C-alpha cells in the first residue's frame, strides 16, 4: 500500500482568507459570527451566520473565469490555487493524467437557483440564464479547479452533505493508495447562506436562533440550540510519498487511516448510541493499524446541536472506553460555524496546523458542558500539547459518517 502525505493546504473561511490567517485566528480564539449581510433577514428567525468577509475573486483568479463561477466554485479555486502553490507543484513537470481532483460541495449554488427561479416566475422560461446549470451543479467546484490548474487525472465530486469534505479527502487518499493517481487536490467548498438555505435549515430547527454572536455556536454547552451556518472552502494536496520526496516537497503530515459508515437510522438525526460514528473512527484506526490508546486528540464534528454533540460524545466513549477521558476533544465549528460540505476539509487543515505547532485550540464559547458531556473539550483556553495522531470526524444528514486519521510525518 502506497503512503500518502499532505504537501499543500489552502482555505477561505470566516476567520481567514488563507491558511496563515486561519492559523492566527485559531490560536486567538477568533470567531466569525455576525449578522447576515448577504440578504435581508427581516422576516427570518435566524439572523446570524459565519460569512466570509473581504474575499475578492478577481484577486485570486482570472477575472473572466471568475465571472462564470458562483461563490462556492470561486472559493474552491482560490483554496486549490493556494494549496497548489503551497505544495510547490509545477504542472509542466507532472503527468497531468496522474494528478486528480476530489473537491465536493453539499448543495452547489442555491443563489443561482433562487435568482433564475424568480426570472422564471416573473418573465418566463425564455429569460433563464443559459449558464444556470453549469453555475449551479456541485461538480463545478472540481470542474473549475481542473480547468484553472490543468489537471487531467481522476476528477470526482463526492456529495454527502456535512461529511462531503472528509469523504472527498478519504476517497482521494484511497485513489493514491491504490495507484490511480500520484497527486490529488481534495476537499470541500460551500456557500449556502441564502434565503432558501437559511430558511430550510431553520424550518428543520437545525440552526441556532441566538442572535448573540458570542453565544450562538457553542458546541457541548448546555445552552446550545443549533448550528450556525458558515461558508468557505478547504483544499489539501495529497501526494504519494515517493513522488513528493523525489521532487523535494515539504511534507506537512501523513494521512494514515480512513473510515466510513452509515447509520441506516434517520434522515437527519445521528444514531442515538453513536454506533455508526464509533465504527467510522475504529475503521480509520484499523486502517492505520493504530491502537485506540495511541489517540490523544480528536477534532469533533461538534456542531452545537443537541443531538450531534450528545451522540458524538457517546460514540467517542464507545470507541475508546475509559481512554476517552484522556483525549482532548475540540470543535473548530465553535469559531467558524458549520461550513456544511466544506467543514471536514477546513477541519483537516486545522488538525495539521495544530499538530505541526504543538497546540490544541479551545472550544470557544463553551461555559457549562451539558449533562453526560463529560469529556475534555478544551474549555476556556487552548493548550500546548505535542501529539502524533489527529482523528477528525464528520457526521452528516442521511446518516453518513466519515473519520480520517492524520499522523505527524516521520521517515
């Protein structure tokens, strides 16, 4: 089995328009929550989100190409280009058919659907934008990245709601392991802060109704009442180890395990016993031949909904037994909100950053853990801590569970 390493990272998210800004934000406990500015929320119960601020697509890519992309695709291209440059890749020196792409999105462009549906109702079908479909569909994140970077290898679009980014990286990992590619750009992207997106999640009672930016996304807290929707993208460059070494690439981390399961239980609620999430974690450990006792840090899905935080905690206890109490568990969503299809990828980047800097960020906003939530959720402040492995979880509507095991790179 071929070894797979991370050689580049890129992101656009509510607390950073690149990886360096993101890391500074994580260390500082910065949050990206505020009143929604993308549309008028007068008639909406939910008025707070985690928006990307200050992003100018024309500064990050060709202006003409950017005009033919919706924001979710623009974010993907910007993050992919940063990751590509961070990895020091040169497509003129690569076989383009050995470089692939797996960047998913949970919903694609709801904005374009809303915009063109309004035209349909008011002006008739002849006024619909001819580019509606290529602007809207989720695979256009990967499609635009491959066009912008000249990638001609395996190109896929995994869509598993909130597990999209993690599954995308996992499937890219497998593609390299089994020889389908030498390099894969992988991750997720999302921009679903729209009237129908916010309205739909609100109707489902999934979103926090708190209008206080300091007390909205508060994973594991007894006062949590739902997640805060965010937007952005995260992309990593995965590479076969010998290929990376041959070109003198800097190696940021190694991906060593991937586990994926389904709850087969409910379309929105995780399984109450956490069995599916437990097995995803254990499958990732088994894949890497790592014992549960070797894990000292978990980046939790940690959405700040009642069900997720409770059932994920149960899953961690079921997977690790008494050792669960010796593991640091934090939620990056306490700072950036829930980026849906981009969440897992942006959190993988957080894992690599924390691992390489020997620091575990706090779960911001956690004041009083709820009953039964008695693990170490890194409350109050971050901690300096060296750790060899980072386990990261994503749990999605439909019962999709995905876990990735990241290892500090050693020869």
